[in-house]
C-alpha cells in the first residue's frame, strides 16, 4: 500500500500541499444506480411525481454538489470546476435510474471526489423526490469509472460494480 498523502509523519490528518504541482487538465466520470419499484419508475417516466421534475431537480443538485465538494468532504481543495455534467439513463431491467457525472478542471488536483459527490447527491435527490411513493429505493454501484490527468495518470474501471 502506498503512503497516504493526507497524513503527516505523526499520522495526523492534513490537507495536501499542492502549491508546487503543475496546473493540468483533469477529468473524472463517476456512476451510481437508484433501484426502485416499477410504479415509482413510472412516476418519473410520466412526470407525475408530487414534488415535481425528479431528474431536473437531481441534475441541479448534482451540479451544485460537485461545486461544493470541498465544503462537504474534509481535506478536499476548492476547485475552479470548468464542467459538471449530470446525466440519467432510466432502465426497466433492473428498474431504476443510472446516474453519471462528468467533472472537469484545469488545476493542481483531480476531480474524482467532485464526480463521486455529484453522483451521490443526485441519487439522494432522486430518493428525496420519490420517497413518499417508495421508501424501499436503494443506491448501488457508486464508483469512479474513469479519471484522467495528474501524477497517477489515466484510470478506467475494468469491471461492473461488485465484480
């Protein structure tokens, strides 16, 4: 296992000093899935959720979450995000919504946490918008799909979630 960058020599948490790092292009894509009953899925499909447009609200929430990740996750740097895209793929087998987030920046540190936070908050928002109809909804497979840029280079997930 490599040395954890968020710990000092005494094992105490610290924010990583990125002062001397080069400014480079960095991007990350994350995904997650919200499973739900067919009846709940139908509310999204027909636009009949009592709280309003589920996916439009979740999209805005995901974008806001990407931009505010540094306020939610300790030790994350505030970043001048240049792109935050949230997309949805409703499916009937299994029944639910696949959520993806793509985040980009030109900076000194990556945007993996921003993409993962965006997906997580979008999933939570879908739950919030539909919980009156289906409290049994479940989130699954929230993970990093791909990241580019930075010292560690390119990463691409090779398997499906949980495999």
